[in-house]
C-alpha cells in the first residue's frame, strides 16, 4: 500500500481532462469570427451599393452636358466603374468618387504632380457645374494644341520647300544642252539668306510652341492651387 497516490482518481473515473477544452474554445472563436466577418461584409456591401446609387444619380445629371460635346472630340467618356471603390469617370484623368463619409462627392484629377481635388460637395449641382467648367477647359486646351501642331507643320513644310528650291539651284542645267553655270556670289548670298531666314522662322515657331506648352502647364498649376 505504500507509495500509492490516493489523490489521483482511478482509471476511467473523475472529471474529464483539459485536453479537449482548447479545441472547443478555438471552435467557438472561429465561429464568432465568421459571424463578425459576415456582418462586416454585409455592411460594406450596403455602403458600396449606396455609393453606386449616388454616383448613378450624378451621372444622370452630367449626361445632358456631355451630349453637347462635339462629335469629333473623343477626349471624354462618361462611365461608372462599379469596382471596390466606385468611381464616375469623366475622361482618362478626371473622375468623381465618394468621400469617407459616403455622402460627399469629390471631383479629382490626376496630374504629373499627384491628384488634385477640383471640387467637393454633398450636393449634385456644384459638382455638375465643376464638371461643365472642366469639360470647357479641356476643349479649349485641345483647340490650342491643334493650332500649335498646325503652325509647326506649316513651318516644317515651308522649310522643306525652301531647302528644295535651294537644292534645285545647284543642279546642272539641262536647258539647250548647255552646262550649268556656277552660281554667282550674289546668288550664293541670296541662298544663304533664304536658308538663314527659314531656320530662324523654324526656331521662332518652335519657341512659340514651347511657350504655348509652358503657358498651358502654368494654367494647370494655377487651377490645381485654386488661383485664377
């Protein structure tokens, strides 16, 4: 009888061991986590649906403005992207999304220096006005860019024609089978002046194009910072 531990219950008797308790606790924790995740997913889906509904309402107000855009202008494409973060796109760099409160419209433009908030309001009307102004500015910028491209193209064409005429003067003359006469000094001087003037004209037009581009970039910078 000596050495027997009377505190230990016989085999098969006494309370259950604690080996199963952590497993049961984990199952309960997993069950609670699943319930919480389901509730959270439901809330997120409801909020996302509310954002999409608000953006659809804004899109219906913007579409009449977009209908007035000339048919040959392909800069704008009004469309709602119902992604995880719904957005109403005006063009490739301008879009509208809802703020953190899910009630405020935020009109944002992507630029080389980052994103700029053009307008922000809980009402539809100020955002529609901001979009109208944005479309008008983009149309004017397009017209200026096309005008600058046309000016540079005409300058390049004129320069090429001038160079062609100068080269033609140096070709052998075939008239009356007589050998071509060497250009006189005054002719060479005139050709040099024409060539110089053509080069100066091209440089001036290129400078004009660069100045126009700089003004355009400066206008965008001022618009981003709210200066007029």
